[in-house]
């Protein structure tokens, strides 16, 4: 499931709104250890453009 979430996030990364929506969905589907792995992956891959979105979504976890 984590791999699927990463694929979806890469495909919607062109849009801030879609990225945030899919990131929210992803954290609902994943287990706690997968959520931590996703957060690290998001920061590495999208931190330069969506750091505020990433922080906002993962603050809720």
C-alpha cells in the first residue's frame, strides 16, 4: 500500500490541492510505521515545494 501511495503522490505532485488531498487519504490507509516512512519520503522528494503541506498533514497524525 505504501508503494501505491507514493505512486499516486508522484502523479498528482503537479497540483498543490491534489497532493494535499491524496496525502490525507494516504495517512488514513497506512499503518503507523508506514506513515513515518511516507513522511520521510515526502520530505525528501517534495519538501522543496510542498513542505508547508507536508507539515500540515502530518501534524494531524
